[in-house]
C-alpha cells in the first residue's frame, strides 16, 4: 500500500512525478487553487483586520473530497505546488482541508521536475512559509478591494461589466499616455547628405554621411540638416566640386558580451520578438515544458526549470554541464576561464534559478520529434540562450573613416566580426524603438582598407529628405519591458494583465497596443477619481511593501491598513470628481443639430465618443462619431460569390473587431456571413457551416452561417478533426484556467454531449 500522498497543482506535473516516485506514492493534483474569496460578495472583513473569507471554488468539492480520502490511506502528506507565493498559498489552503486526516503534512519545493530534484525534495521536506502565504493573501485582498469597490463606480459612470485593477489600470495608463505622445507629436523635416565613395586603386564602394561643415556642426544635428530642400541641394552641389581625401582612419577592438539567462520577463519579451508569441502563450507553453512531456523511452520528463523567476542564478551542476558541452562541441576558445555569474536585479527573489534546460545535453533537434511546433521553438530559444550565456564574448573590429572634401567632413563606420564567440549560437532580438529611419547597423557595413591621405572617387552625392518619427506604440515585448523597468506588478502576472486589458480597454493592431475610446475614458476618469491607484510610482512602492511581507518584515494587515484609510476617502469623493472630469472632456464640434439647429458636442459614452445636441434633454439627437481620423480598412476581396445577388463577397471588420463576409454590393445587398472554418453545421438537414461570431459585448462564439434559420452555436472553438471514438465530424477546444494561477489546461473533446472522448 502507498505510504505517502504527494499533491501538486497540475495533472501534467502529477503524471511526471508519479513516474519518478513509483508505487510507494499516490500523486494527485488539486488543479490549481481549491479555495478563494467568494465571487458574489467582497469576502473581506475590513473591520476585523481585513480577514479574508475563503470558500471552496465551484467544482473543487469533488477534488477536495478525493484528496481527503487519499490522505487517510497514507502515513505522510507532501504538498508540492509551485515554489512561489501562489504555490505556497495553494499548499496552505490544501493543508487547511487535509489536516482533518490527522497525518503529518510536509512542504516540498524544487526548481525542476527531474528525478534528482524531486527525490532531493522528498528527502529534505520543510514547512509552509507563512510569510509567503501572507504576501499572497495581502495581494489577493488588496486586488479584491480595488476591483470590487472601484468597478461599480465605473459601471455607473461609463457602462456595466467594466473592471478596475491595481496593476491592469496602470498598464492601460501607460498605453494611453504613449498614444497621447504620438497624437501630440509634430514631425520635423531634416535632410541627410550621403556620398558613395570608392578607393581609386580598387572598386569597393561604401557610404559616408556628412558629419560636419567647417569646425562646427552648424546646420547638422543628431538627425541631419535642419534646412529646406533648396539649401540641401546647394550644399550637395558645392560638395561635389571638391576632392575627397581620407583624413583619419581609426580602428578599435571591442567586446560584445552575452546577455544573462532568461527570467520570466525577458523570456516573454524575446518570445514576442522572435516567435511572435503573446505573453500568455509563452507562459502556457513554458508551463508544459516545465511540468513534463512524453519523450520516447524516457517517458514524461520536465525539460526546463521553473518559468516564474526573476533570478539569474544558475546551479553549479548545471554550470559544469554546460561548460563541458561548450568545450566538447565548440572548443576551448569559446569557453571562459571560469563560469560566468550574472547579477540579478535589485529586489529579485533568489529562491529560484534562471530559466534553463534541465539537461543541457538534451539538444533541441533530438527533442523535435516529441514536441509540437510551439513547444520546440520555445525550448530551442531557452536552450540557445542558456548555452550562449556561458560562452566567450564576441570580438569586433570597429572602423571609423573620416573623409575631408573642402570644408565638408564625411564619416563612414563599420565593423568586422573578428571572433564570433557567443554569437555563433545566439543573438538577442531588438525592440523597434528607433526614431531615426536613417539608422543602419554598422556591423553589416563592409569598408575597404584605407590609410590617411588616400584619394577617393565620388560616385554619387545624394541629399535625402526625412521626417522625425513619433515613439512607437507598445507591443507585448516593449510593454513588458516598461512594466518591469517601472516595477509595476510582478513578471508572473504580466501575461494575465495583458490578456485582461484587451477585453475592453485596448485593441491590438499589427501587433501593437492601441487604446479604445472606452479605455481612454476609463483611464481619464481613474486619474481624476483615484490618482494613487493609477500612479506608476505608488504602484511600484506597493510592490515593495508586498515584498517586505514576503520577507517576514511586516504584518500584512498593517500594510493593508495603511492603504485603506486614504482609499476609503477616495471612494467617497471619486464619483463627483469623475463626473467633473467627464464633463471636461466634452468639446464643441463644427456640426449643427439637424433637428433643432443647436450646436453638436463631442461627448463620451459607453461605446466611446459620439455627437450629442447641446440642448439635451430638450433635444435628444445623437450621432455616431468615428473613433479616429484614419480611414476604415479597405475590404479584402475573396473568390466567393454572394448567394443572393451573385456579386463577389469581401471580408470586412465589424465594430467589435471581428472579420466577416459581406457582399461587395452593400448597401444595395446586405448579405453577410461568418468566415468559414471548414466545418459543416452538425444540425440535421442544415446546409450551413460554422464560423466565428461575436456577441454584442464582443465575446467570441461560434455559430451556423444560416442563422437565424439555424440557431446552432457553441462557446468552445470547433476544431476540424473527427472524433476517434464516435466519428463525430469535429472536436471542440476547451481551455480551463485555475483560479488566481497561471496554470492553464487545454483539451480537445467531442462536441457531442453523449461522447466522453477527451484529449489533453
């Protein structure tokens, strides 16, 4: 009979650990949190030191009962949830429910799901870290107070079902402020003058940019000339009349060092840049790699260390393994004299390692047959980054050539890679933040061998007009980078934050975040009603206070008390302040009311901006107003013919952002249908097909193209794959997220209710 019960939070991890521990252990999963604050009430006793009221999460009663039954059959209980605050809280809640079995309860932690790590954890069990539990409780209660007490004010001020969040609202503010910068930006004209030169003795053209006129830069700044076209052409014409002589050749050797191993935030950033993964997808796939996947004869194996970490520390045995690999594979010239240690940022939790492969010798190519495309690409990224961190720097020869032509000084720069070092395997991606479109990568520039006094031939001298560019909108990588730099939230929460703000407040266009009108309005109201809640510095300081709770330096109730007193005052004053702030946003337009002749005013409503008559309520005339000054997207042509009039169908975008098929003859023909998913409607005698639709609130569902004649619909995404058990024509994708955890379970199941087929 098994002697011990091990409880983890994930079914996938339970499977991997069961294989490691064998028959003497029962390994079960809690499937995330089992208890939480109630959904339909505040659940916090403010008068009693903010005591939380915990209840079993809906559907977890059977899980808890099963765990309690198993606990009675064993001698020891090991709680083995993730090694972070959420995991510690899960263990504490489990202990509260399992203590009724009256068996010894132990807490075990590990940084990777491997045999050595799990067995070491079992041999050295500890106790639940109450300070970490308190820190999680403080965050949960704090977020509940903010969300539960501010959101109803937004419902009354804007529209129902909006949410406020302690961190998400600050993220929305960053996006809104960047958009305001872009809208206020005034492009400035500048010119560059670039010469195409070549040595007289050998044909080797290269580019040199005008750097200085006379002894001072004068008309030239960091961009180019602050002059008009006529002046630029005048300078170009004059510069052509001079001889071009090499004045100085300067060479220097420089080292380019590898970047540190991945932590949560940098993994999300790099996966966004290189793989085009969202932060949510990155964490989902990383969770799969961490918890274990079937790898041939090895069975279920954890492939990476824990993916929620802000520490760059590497275990000594891993350092030795990677150094052995580098020496064997690339040679001693690529191996530093000693292991490279990277300093973690200030305030990092050093309980975990950086994100790395559990075994460096598990090469991505060897694992490829066992991983799906996303798993393979993310593992390869993590593996390459880790190997590169322990390799020697790259060595580059940088060259600067100054060319004199009368009073004009032209400059050319370039680099040659002398030793590739870590670049042989990996180079970090770059964020798209440059505003100078004339920037070039000097490492890609090939320069001829020249010496001072050499004469050059001028092949071309070209003045070119440019305009300064506004700062780019945030994408996932740059927003995560900004949030980390400002110490807003924690890296483990970024994925859920970015997902949440896209429900109402932010749209993503071409991979970049653009605030909706509702997002702008809510941000404006919160800044006036709750300035501290959306203040970057205040939010960062609150994170520091939560860290002090985790370190056991301060009681969590004390921290909440300091927060709540001014927050309570803000709650009383906010409705009036937000009303005044909203009125201040109104502005007159040039339009007249066609009903009463009064002025039309730009107002803000639950769907964004609109025109309303200034004589309201006597005149209730309103008109829609475009949310921006850009033209509507052009319809995309298709080869499909309209089944009503025969004209071609086109793809259009609805007001809530979904694409659909529409007749090109609109408004003469108003035929519209969802875009086919390649799946026929399952209803008998229906000749329709399934397509994506959106509800009035913008929520995605899937329905028949013959609606309203056929009312078949499902919230679960259909997948064009026949059920292997009952041969039903398609499966549906079900995604389940554990409460207050990043643990996400994705499964495929039969769409028929009488078939129990399911595939994790």
